C-alpha cells in the first residue's frame, strides 16, 4: 500500500507542479499588462500616457501617467488588468511624443527611437494586440497619409478643415466595418479632446454604430456624454433670423424655447415627401398633449417662390402648432441641418432627449411623461 502511494505521488507531483506553473503564467497574462520598451533618448526617463486625452475621459483602471527611468536603454511598465485595449503615447521631455500605439493585457514589446524625427513605434509582431493590428491597418489604408497632409497645412485653415473631415470620415467608415473595434473609439476621443471639445456632427451620428460591449465602457459613456453636452451648446446657443407665419422677422432663440415640459423642434419643407408623411401623425399627439406641457415648433426651409404654398399647406393639413420660415434655408444650413425631416425632442432644461424621433416612439414617450 505504501509503495502504491509513493508511486502515485511520483506520477502526480510533476503534473501538479506543471499545472501550477501554467496556472500562474495564465494568471499573469489575464490579470496584468506589461510594456517592455527599448529606446534611446537624450534624457534618462520616459513617460507613457493614455493617448494624451483629457483626464475627464479616463477611468481608474490605469494611472493618469506612467513614468520610469531608462536603464541600459530599457523601460518597463506594469499595471493592473485592463478593462479594454488602450491607446498610448510615449513622451520624453524635450523630445516630444512618439507615435500612438495600442496595448492589451499580457506583454507588449516595442522599440522607439527619440533621436529619429518620426519617433516610430515598432512592436514585436508576436506581442501585437488585436487593436494594434487594426490600427496599423487603418493607418496603412490612408490615415497616415491624411495626417501627414494635415501637419503640412499649418496656417491654412480651410485645408486643415478639409483634411480633418476626410480623417473623420475614414475613422467612421472603419467603425461601420468594425463595430467591435476600440480603435475608432480612442481616435474619436483623442481628436475630440485635442481640438477643444467642439461639437463634431459626424462623431455624434456614428456613436450608435459601436457594439454593445463598447457602449458599456466608461470611455464610450464619457465620450458620448461630452458630445451630447457640446451638441446642446452648439445647437441651443444659437439665435437665428426667421419669419413668423405673418412673414414678420423674428430673432428665434433656440435656447429660449423651453416654456413647456417638452418641445418637438421640426425642420421640414413643403416638397419633402417624408416630412408630409410624418407630420400628420403629430396632429393627434398635439391635440392630446398640448395642454399638458407639449409643444411643436416647425421650421420650414422653403424657397422664396414656395412661401404661399407653405402657408396654404399648413392650413389645409391642419398643422395647428407654431410655424416659422427660414427662407431658402440659410439659417438652418448654419446649424449643419441638411437632411429633412430633422427633429429634436427637447426637455424644459434644454437637454436634447432624442434626435429624429418617430411619431410612434414620441407617442410612447409622451404617454409615459405627460399622463
């Protein structure tokens, strides 16, 4: 019996030891990340920062900044398990930033020279994260080229705007093809943060394209909230010159229309077939809820030669709410509203609850809020 136990232990212990080793290694890969950097620089330390975006976008999974001494040309950073891939920059004081790169849990080995002008980051192919591979693909397919043109157009405002628009379109196109990729999320956050948190209509319209997994991250939620805040400032802090139904000029203040609990702001024109299909559905909603805190304000972009048709159609169709005319759509164009109908459901505190809400969904909303 004793001999059997001894044999059993001899056979089992090596397997048990191997299991422990494998488990420990797996635990390391899952529960932490490590970045091993080979570099040359004029100074003796190097910093790593999450894409140099504003701190307001970052969660507590990772520090605001990693910094360490360069020893024998090497720097090593370790951290707790990442909730998702992160885009980083490397910084050497006096020498500027490296290229951006992505890491995930596990080990990433890279080389960067701060003595070179481009400061290119070269990552060991065996340690590249999925996000890094996606990022390199996007760069190869045009992002690098447009970034280069943007940098060369210093002082040329129109050119920079054009290149920015092309760049943003590339990012959104990539997102549409890769909704589960964290690359467009980080790039959008980076550019939105870098350029002063100004409203970006394309980013705003594309947020819903991200996968549900990404929508549940703190980074996405903070980006979405910030874009929502800038949309409100951009859209509601505008006064536009309109004409009322009697064709008298009025200074229409988008930020001062919240006397009611909820307002549907509706942009349309009389030859717009989708507009005329949707607007009759508002009639029963308006009649039911107008005395309970609901208002509709329709702004037409009809041309000068359609003004009489505009007035006649409103009366014939029974659209008995508030109407204004943006003759030839000159003011509406300033708000970047170029498709019709465009609607905004706005609360009394000035928050845009939803854009382009359908009548059916609007009815459900009003029924729950204005019983």
